[in-house]
C-alpha cells in the first residue's frame, strides 16, 4: 500500500456532515463539520457537503487541495441503503484516488464495537437499528421521514407541531412547551402548515432540544412525547436482540438525552461505544486502500 495515502472518513446525516482525515498510521490530521449529507435530500447537496468538509480537513492539515488525490475515502451517508441512491452516489464524479460508499449506520456500528460484531441504534435526525453479525448486516427501521424514523429528532419535531395544532383546535390542553412552540409560529396554524410543506428533517429535528428541556422541567406533553419516542427505540432494540445481537449501543445526537426514558430492559442491554461513526468510516477507508479497488 502506498505510504503517501491519506484516509478520509465521512459521517453524513440529515443535519450535518462530519469528516476526519488521518494518516495510514492513524494520526488525525483534521476534523470538520459541514451541512447535511443525506442522499435522500439530494445528490448534489450531499457531495457539496462532503467536498466542503474535505477541503476543510486538508486545510487543517496544512496540505494543498491537490492532495485530495492521495485520499482513500469512506463516505458513510444517510440514505445510502436505498439502492437507487447508492447507485447514483457510486456513479457520481469524485476527486479521491479510492472511495467506498456505505450507510452512516453501518459505519456507526463498526465504530461503536471496534469492528467486532454488535448492533447500534442511531438516534439523531433520523432513527435506525443496525447490526453486524458474522459478516452479515441487519437493518431495522430508518426508512426516512415522514413514513419512518419513529423516535428520532425529526419525528419528535413533527409530533410536537401536531400537538400544537391540537391545542390550537381546542383538542388538547396547553402546556408551557406547546405555548412556546406555538409562539414561534405566531400562534397561527396556517403558518405551521406552510412551514411543514418545505421543512427538511433537519428543520423538524431542530425542535427536539426544546422538547428535552421542557421534559426535564416537568412539561407533561414533553414527557409524553419522549415516552413515546423511547418506546419506538425500545422496539428497535428488542428486534435486534431477537436477531441475535449481544452487544448494543445507542448513539447519535439524541441518544444521551433520550436514554432516561428507555425501558430498563433496553438499558440493561446497552454497552458504551468504543468509537464513533468516523472511527468506523476510517476503518472502512483503510480497507478500501488495502484492497486497491473501488468498493462499496
């Protein structure tokens, strides 16, 4: 393997794209964060975020942009499990000398368990269960909003707006959280509906931190929403356990905040992740470099 190669790991999700640049020996040269990199939201947007992050980590490393041709990259992207999205991403022009494309959940699973068999539930903008056992991958949920991703930040944002509309209709009693969220839309249901017509999962997920804050302050609707979200995550955990997963980690932007609402059964099965999705992506980039072929 060429000693001049660099390894790039990309973790692309519905809210942000993270990048890590390393040497073959594992020395971290740079890390960066840019905008969403979810293939479901658009191929060009995704690759723009990836290339912007790549430029930033090269700059941090003190390397000229031409060194992008020294990079073996793993692009772990939300939406890459969908066959059409994956085919389009594989066919898209890129500047790297080698590349492999996989899902962000796959990379998160590898990173969480240091490449060993195990499972993860990623709870961020979206939500998905993923396990790797004896060389096979298992997937539960994570089919994207609005049809799936129950328990995620985007799902929580959608559900709190649903309840604001109920309160505006007089079908649900107001709580401090509902009044605060409603005020952000001028207490106008038409404004809420118009906003949802163009809002991205990232936009919906931006409402989730307020729900967690209000739940900790005792807001009953916030608590109800987190109880419902946790039940969905419990269901993913139960299915992965039934499939034979013995090590399970819950990761992602909402994971630590939601953990107190998870069932005792789920919490008893959880292990702390040893690494993150970028760790998993770097490992896959290394494998791509060693193979000397473009793989996915």
